[in-house]
C-alpha cells in the first residue's frame, strides 16, 4: 500500500556549486584556459569558494582523488571573468584590442578590490607573457582568504545527468556597476543580480526527466 504520511518535502538541500546570484566568496586560484574554437583566444577562469555555510553543509572534497580528506567549507565554482574569450582583435572602428592587455586590466581590477595593487606594481617588467604573470599570482596568492562581494551570471546547460547546470561568468563592468568589490565598500557599486539579465537560458528540448538541484560529478573540472 502507498503511504501518504511522513513524506519528505523540498529539494536536495544546499547545492555544492555556486549558483548565479549575489554572493560573498574568495579566490582559490586563477588560470587561463584556451578557447578551442578560436586559436590564440583564452578564457580567464576564477576558482571561487563561498563563505563557510556551517556544520550542516558538506562541500566537495578539496582533493577529488581523496574523498575521505578535507571538504570545502563553502560552495565552489569555476567562473569566467568574461562571457566571451579574450582575443586579439580589431573593432569596427579600427581600434586594436590586445588580449594580454585586457587580461592584465582584469587582473588589476581584481587586485584593486583585493587591496593588493602593490603586488601587481611589483610585477612590472618581470614577465614576458601574461601566462607567467598569472602563474606568479597563483604562487604568491595575494588573494588568499580575502572575501569579495560578487555578482555571478550564468549560462544554462543540460548536465550529463539531465539536470540544468550553469556555466558561470561575470557580468560586464559599467559606469554604474561592477561585478565584484571589497566587502563593505562604500558607496557600493556592486551589480544587483537580475535573472532576466544575467541568466542565459538554454534552448528548450524534450527531456526524459525533470531537473533539480543535482551537482553529481560537478567537481571533476574544479582543480587548481
């Protein structure tokens, strides 16, 4: 007989992955990831971890190959600093865009929010490539344990298990708003999350199951 009593309600708890929205998180590392559809283009990827979510939260393993080891205390995510890859290009008005210059500009914006511009200034003339500069950033870790306020946007995609996941990225800087800033910044210019503006919907397809808050296998690509 079917029982209709003591049936649990609600979803599967707090997801282990950062979802699009306004959050507080720290940087764990940064990398440049080649864009396979355009030679010479790169995404700048931030590895973020949210504030600790308490004893009841069990995050992904810090080392995915050691499931019995320490766990992340907050949600994690790979977040692109821009929806599109950085690449050398020329605008319609004839202005040359340098991939490396744009990446260094983003790094300076991060250092400004992290209050470590002195570190960036000290790197002047020490690196022949932007990859070397990013490597130094990861080695010296001037971002370590510094939490920032963020606005995270995302592009929906259907995961391997049939659930909707997000390819997270930062909204564009504007004159009136920024995608990240120091905690307690006054006046705040942080962009307020707006689903209609900051979520890129996936194309509607027929699926054999309904989506939910699954994060199964989501940590496989999260490596520093």
